[in-house]
C-alpha cells in the first residue's frame, strides 16, 4: 500500500527511509522532507500542555496529485511518514492508522533491543520485513 | 567386452567419478590425465593399472569412454579386492567393494566413495564420508580437518578392515554430538570439520550403529573439549585462538577417548532422533547455558536485563548488527529482558553464528522458548511445533510475560491467532481504537442516514397531511377559491355547499382531499397536495391513519374527478357538466336533468353531451321554458337579432370550448365570472334600461365584451364564465327558473331572472318603439297626402 515509509528522529534526521524502487526515489525523499514542516506545524498547533491528549495519528499531511502523505508522531517526537499512492482509493483512514500502529510497534521492538542505540539507523530485519509487508502490496 | 552389470551404488559411484574425470564435460570421455590420477590414487601397482587399461579397452580406443571407464573402475575394485584381473572377473566377482581411491588430493572422491558405500553396502568399508559442510567457510576447515584426518585414515585404508574403522573415525567426528558441538563457539573448532554434517549424518548414524564403540570413543570427545573451549570463550574468545585450536582439537580428539558411555548412549539416541534439526540444543549445551545464565542472574526464573545481556553477548565479538538480530530472534516476548529459555536460544544462536552459520530469519522451532519451564527436560522434541512462526513478530501480543510462562503449548496456536486477536486487543486497549470505532461508525451513518430519511419522511406524513389540510384551508382562503368564497360571501350558502361537498365526499381524509380537489379552485395545488399525500401515504404506511385509498385520479383530470363528484353527488347531476360540481352554474340550466340525465352524467361524454346540448339547445330551448327564450330572439332575428345571433354563435362555440377545457377551476371562475357577470349584466341592464330607446345591440355587447375580456384575462377556464355569461344573457329574459339546488344556483338563477326581465323589458320597449315608429310613419303619410291635396292649390 505504501509507496514510501520513513522514520524520522526527533532532531529531524532520518532513522529509516525506504521506498518502492520504481521511480526516482529521491522524489520520495524530498516529499518526506517537506512533510516534516507540516508535521511540525501540526504538533505545534496542538499546544504544549496537551501532549497527552494529542493524538499520535496526524492524518493526511498534504496531498499531491499522485500521492498522499500521512504522518504520525510518537510521544518522543519520533515521526513516521508514509507516502501512499493516490490511485489507491480503497485505502481508508483506518487502514492507514493500522499501518502506523504496526510501524510504531515495530519501532518499539527495535528500541527494546539493547543492541540498538537510539539515534542509529534502524537496521533491524524484522522492521524491514514489516515495512516490506506494508509496501509489497503496491507492486 | 563383456557387459557390465553394476549395482546401484556402483553405478552412482562410477558416474560420479566419471563426471569428475570428465573435465571437458563431454560426458562421454574421461580425461586421460584424470583417469590416470584416479588409477594412481587406487594405489595399485603400475602394471596392474596397465593391465586394467588393456582390459577395459582404453588402450585400444585411446580414450576412456564411459563404458571403458566403468570397466576400469570395476577392475580396480577387483584388483583392490585381491582378485585376479580377468575380464570375466568383472561380472563374476560378487559383492565387490567399490574401488578405493586414496584421495589425498581429492577429498571428494573419498567422500563420494564413502557416501556411496554407506548408502548401499553396509560393509562399512567406506561408510560415510563427510559431505561438504553447509556453512560457508566450513569447507576449508573441513578440508583441513579432512587432511588431518585422512593421513590417519589413509594409513588404515590399506587394510580392508581398517577402513571400517577409519572412515568412522574420520567423519566421526560426525557423531551428531560433534555436529552440535560444532556449533558451539570455541569448542566447536575441533568439530568444525565434523560440524558440517547435518542430515547426512543420519545414514551415517545408522551405519555406525555397529561400530558404536568407535563412536563412543569419538563422541566422548565432545563434552570436555567444548567445555574447555567454552570457558575460554566466555572469558576472552579470540577468533584466532579458535582457529589455532584446530590441531589442538585434533590432538584432543586423539587423546581424549575415554568418556563415559552413558553420554554416548544419549547422544546416539539423540543423533537418530534429531538429525534433522541442526538447531537443537543438547543437554550439555543447555547445561552450559544455564550455568552462564546463573552467573548473570542467579534466579533461573528471573530475567536478564537487556543491558547485562548486551554486555555478555558483546564478548562474543560478533558485530552489533548481528547481535541485534540475535536479540530480535531470541527475545520472544519482546520485553527487553531474557528469560532462561530466551537466553539459551540467544546463546545458541551466538554459538552458531560463531561457527559460521547464518542467522535464520525466524527463530527455529527448537529454540523457541518453552512455555512450560522445562529446564531439565530431556525431551527436546517437545518443543512447540511452530517452525514457521517468527520468534519476532512485528505485532507482539499485548499479553506477554505474565501469561507466557503459564501458557501451555497452546501458545503457538495462540500466537497464530494472536495476530488476529491482537488487533482486537489493540483496538480495545488503545485510545486510538475508539476513534477507529468512531470512524467505523461513521461509515455506518450513511446507512442510518439512509434509513433516517425514510422515517423522517414518515413522521411528517401526518404533519404533511395536517399541512395539507391547513393548506387547503389556507388555500380555501388564499386560492382563487377564496375569491370565490369572498365574492360569493354574500351567498354564504356557497361555503356551506363547499364544506358539505367536502364532507359528503367521504370520511377518509383522502376522500376529503380528492373531493376537495374538485372543489377547490386550484387543481394544481390540490393535485400537488394529493400527490404529496400519495407520496406520504406510500412512505408512511403505519404512521398515518389507515392509508387512504389511492387518491382518485389527479384533479388535473377534472372531468374524471368531477365524475367522481358526480357519483358522489348525484343530486347535482342535473347541473353537473364538465368539471362543474358545486358551480355548474351556466351549464346546468340548459341540460335539464329530466331530459338529459344520460349525457350529463358521463363526463367524457360531456363534450358530446354539451355538443348535443348545444346542437339541441336551439331546439330544446324553445321546448324548455327554463332556457333562454330564443323565441324572442327569433322574433327580432330579422331586425336586431343579428348581433344576438352572432352572440349566440359566439357563445355556442364558447360553450363548446368550455366543454373541452378543464373544469374544476372553471367552476370557481365560473362563480367568479358569475358574480362579475352579474355585476356587468346588472350594469348592462340598467344601462340598457336607462338608455331606453337605445338599440338593443349595446346591451348584449357590453356583456359580450366583458366576457371576452374575461376570457382574455383568464383564458384558461373562462369558458365556464363564458358559458355562464352566455347563459345568463340568454336566460335573462326568461322568467324565474325554478332552481332549488345550491345557493350558487339560486344566485345564478336569480341573475338569470333578472336578465330575462331586462330582456323582456327591452323587448317591450322595442315593440313599443316600433309601434310608435309605425304611428309616426302613418302620420307622416297622412301629412304628405294632405300636402299633396293642398299643393295643387298652392301651385296655382
């Protein structure tokens, strides 16, 4: 379903980014990068005291003619950005939420690994396989 | 050459050797060089080799074809067996062992020989050569070990008996214990060569059932050296040290041959049972793991925190990435800590990795943590059967550690379903799921929304009906009917007529509607109401009163409705014509109910009826005293009635046109125009009266003009008005027409009477004036006569 999945650290550098290797992936990288501004905007709009109430799922960040970009932020300001093909109209909001939840779970699993240093690139095979399962349906 | 019969083992062996010699891949010719090497490896005297070559026919041919090669091999076996070399010996010698080739250079040959022999012949001559180890990097070491081993075995190969032992010794290594131990870190080095094994060991194991002693000897090696090495591993396991331990390990093997057979028995048993599971943890291994666990965490039921585990496993000098992966695999419950089982699994994976085994993508079945703590379990085979299930599920079930130990072997099944369940549990637990539900509900809203409109429509049906009533009531006041009512307010009876008509039409609302439709002025509005009502009745089967019968045909079909009204109001049949119900003013007078009830009743026939009426009217008129006194007109036809005839002519077509038009509104308008006509005729009458001797033309003219103007103003259904006007004018001269039906009718009749009176008055006037004219003319004549009489006298 997803065309590109990215995990961005709190300091806005990518921990993990992977896209469907069909076109120039740089375009997806750029889209993810630009979406960070939207994410920050949404986070700041929530207010500072409402961190607990703030919902993790941000929803559609911005649509382009071909793709839609969805965002998700954890409580530790780690962002998940997902680019989805617009032609996939059957993709509903619930499914996007479930995909983000899976991402979050996998991310926590990676975090739980004592051999993983926070801030490192995510090289977990499990995480990769999970992301592949999310992206494999596109092809 | 005699035909060569080969056993299966021989066939395989020979084919393999042939392919080995077939360096050019011709599949037909074995390279001479290779063949010679092979023969040399057979360690046969040179002359024997030559003899073999002659016998197989290669010398004749100059090359080794497949058949020649096979024959040669057979001869080699014969020679090695000590049989005399003869052509006949190829097939005569029974139970010939496979040719032996010392493979100092080519391990494969020996291996192949060993493998083939092990398969078929249980002589143990060359039982089980170690197949190339699966792990990378193993081959080399394996080969090295082979080399180290081979010298020993080769020495033994000279004796037919020794091969029985040596091959056992060389691989033996292979006892599965070795194999397993081979995966152990340090200790594994000496077992590397043997570590290759895997499934190949099974037949070997079986073959070795006899020479168990040797196995025992060898197998006995396993525990101590590994332990020694493990210790070293635990402290500082440099990889280089592991490699250097090769020769040492070999030495150990040779030296340490005294081992309790008890362990061997276990191992043998395990060998046979678990040969196909390279990831099984042996008891010794497990014991070692447990000990290690204790060093970190004394409580065996407790956890090792992630940090401690990290330190421990970092000692293995494996790359962090691999350690991370091992962690992912082994931390089954994803809690960041290792239980005993998890720790053992992790340790085992580290050992395997150390030995060059690739880390699996998923946790192997045998390494999965047992749910029931089976520390002392010798039944390694009781592992939960979940090979396919990944030990590191992306979606870890929420109920992890607390329930895990308590869960039975149903855990894997739960795992299978946990993925399904997990979504539910997630939904139930996380707040986000609520939104999911909400959003799930949201799509359902359209459905409910779809449902809603129906009940929404249903509920107001009554309201609509009430509204309709109100509207009708209002329309009664606002619609043109109101002007009717207002204008005919002086005739209060009209209202009563309306209401009576309404009520008389029916008890049901619909009937009231339908009846009122015909009554009310605006058929369109009524039609709308009716249609609305119909729709409501259709959609609200229950809420409203028993759904009214489908409203009668729309009031647009005024005639049909009026038909109904006719049926409902038989009283007014006499006066009912096209569309006219309560106000059939003009028309009714003409068709007398007594005389023309038939044509009157049927609406569709109305036109015809009226046509007949019109056609017969001139005829009937004189017959019917109620009708306009056309006789009077006929009297004046020659003189003044031209216009009246025109009027009649005009009025007749007007009447006809009226018949064709819709009626219901016409009734109103008829009533309207009646009133107006009354006024106008009244106005006209006095005007005429006032004019006195004015010609009779003017009076009818103004009326006609007004009628026409009215027609212009209300072209729709002013035909009725025209009708009424015509009839009013026609009937004006008539004496009072007996009218007993409806106030409107009385009013019309009254107006007719008046018109008739004025007509008579005018007619008398006319006659008088005519007489006066005659008198005057007579006087003139007389005067002229007198004048003429007097003139002759005047002319004188």
